[in-house]
C-alpha cells in the first residue's frame, strides 16, 4: 500500500521461521510460539515501510500469538492508515510490541483455556499513521532509528525492538524458561536459573518440563507423536535430550516415534527378583486372554528421577505412583515374561509421553478416579490428571510385565494406571469397585513381602505362581450366578426370620 504522499510503500505479511528467518536489514524478527508448540512452528506477522526514493527501510513491527498467525490482505485509507486483515487461533495477541488483546471463547471451560484458541478467528487491526513516531518507553532517546549507543532504562530490556520490564518472560516465543534480566543483558533473553535444571530442560529451542518426552507433529492441528526413549532429565542434561537406558538413537534427524532402537544387548534376562522365569517362547499372547500387563518398552520414573523402560524394572525399585510425585516400592510382579510378544492397546493422550501400551483387561484411572479396564477407554475420555484420549489402536510389542506396588498404582508413560486387571471386563464385581476388590485380595501377599517372606516364581505363561489366576477367572465368570445365590440366600434368610416372628 503506498502512502498518501507517495514517499513510502507499506508492506505486510506473515512469516514462518522454519522456512527462513524474517530479516529486514540488520533486524531479525522473533517467532511467536503457542503453548506446547515445537520450535519449527514459530511464526508471526510483520508490518514494514520502505522509502520509494532509495528503498531504505523506515520501520518494521512484529505481531503474533503463536498459533496460525496469518495475514492475507492489507488496505490503506486516505489518511495513510493501514489495516491488516487475516486470521489466527490465539486468545492472546500482541500487536507491534505495544498492544495486547485478550478474548474468551464461548462454551470453553475457563480453567481449561490456554493461550491458543479452539476456533479460528478473523481479525482486522489498524496501524494509525497519523501519530508521530514514539520513542520506545524503555529508551532514553532514539537517533533516527539507530538504537546503537542509546541508553536503556534501568530494570528494563530492549529485545527485538520491544521493551520488557525486569522479570518478564519469553513465554510468547516458547521460552518460558528465559526472562528479561537487566543485570545480565538488556538486549537478549537470559536463562532463568530457577527453572532450567530445576523444573525444565531447554532443548530444541523450547522449554520442556522435567519428564517430558521428545515429540513430533506433522501439522499444528495434528496429534503429537512421542519418542519412547528421549526425555527431559534435568539430573543428567538440562540442555539436551537424555536417552533412556537400553535404547539408542542412531540418527538425531529421525523424528518420533521411529527415533529409538532397543539395544541388542539390553538386559532382558528376567531380573524381576530371585525367583524363576520359565516363560518366553516368543509366542504372541492375546491381550484379551492372558496378557495382563504392560509392554517392556513402557517407561516408568524412579525415585532418583531417572526414566527407565519397564523391562529394566526390578523388585525393590521405587517408582512414581501418583500425579503429585509420590513414590512406592515394587514388591512383586504379577506377570513377568520378557520374551513374549503380546497384543496391547496403544492409548494416545495429551500426556507428554509416548502412548501407554497396556493389555485390554488392565485398568486405568479416569479423571473421576474410577479404575476401568483399558478395553473400555475411547477417544475423548479424560484420564486422571486431565489427560484427554486422542487415539486408541492395537499394537504387538515385546515383553509382558505387571509390577505390583504397595499403593496399588503406578505411573506408566505419564498415565496413572492400576496394578490390577478386571476379570469381568467392567469396573465392578457384584457392584463393588474392582480396584478395591483386587487391592484387598492381595493384602496377605503385601504383608508377607513387607516381612521379606515372599518368593517370586512364574508359570510357563509368565504369571506369578502365588496368584490363583484360574480360580479368580472362574469366580469372575460366575458373577451372575453368585449374585443370584446371594439374593436367594437373603430371601431365604428373610423368610425364615419372618416365619419365626409369626410363630
């Protein structure tokens, strides 16, 4: 759009940093990034003016919110003002570093709302050219657009042509673990030492929470695909991905989920305890028939903050069992079969980890804290901790493990799971919570193990010999009959009591 006096040409557009930096002479514009986005998804909107006399740049502004910042038209009026026309998926937008707009969406729970929107929103923004140029608030002066040599006010930063107060973070750009720290630099973001190496890693140009796995995403709207072995482990490397023991990554350019390769010499010799392991002929198990467990590739977190595959878990290890960071001891394995290839359900969710691979009867906790068999989980269900199920598919994976903890729960791939299975295919037996029944049924075993009086042995199917599996299965199959007998016994007892009263 030309200016009314013809001295300038005003240009606007949008940029995608992964396709090339948005550079205007010596000025490179930053990329805005939505919450939980990848660094390759950074983008923004720009407005600039060029002199018609010599092509020299007069100014450049950047705007955005990080989620589909798109500008598709620019219109001018007789006063020289310009209007940006486009769309975005942001609830919070920053315009030129001096204006922030915030909106809400109807039918979205405020507690669940993020900075990125659920819907696509049309926008028109006006750049008022009638006002004289303003010196940025944190600068003492501005020499014809050249900031070299100007004084930046104390307790302020001037980064990417925008003023920030001390302590303001770079969250808009995917770097919540960076902030304005004038004591270190007034022109660059500074690492927050209270976050990096404490609660987050800074890797791949984004801040990742401790325990978060590397992920890939074909499109911003597509489901995330997580790595099975590359994780943020601040105790090992706060500035890189830590590879879980037993895996290797042959090529860093390979994206999840095909980035990890299980080491050929990994420990798969059945170190589940001092007992025997008679199972493992390589036969495939049916997840609906005998595989009541997790795969060997499933990831658990130990008390020392390390992440290990399930196949390396041992009796006596302390693993995370609750969302609030509690750990408990593995006292037994209900199923232990390293060489079995079992059929599992691969349940994808918004948990920041690879999908959990779990047998159909094994129970997971819904957000209501109710334990239900994995076979009943469907897309849209909300797991404990607010994790939304995005996909459920079948998978054949090596290894079958069912660790028992004293608490009766364990966190696997970021999801809270039960130690137990539902032999009825439902969450209850005779109307009683299945998690309660199972946890009560193994109380004697827990007591013996606490006294170091338990011994681990496994059948040819890899099931612990102390578990009366066939008996329990038979009893579960008789639920209707048992219920009928219970009701009949009650009726007979009532009738006899009634008869005595009449006599």
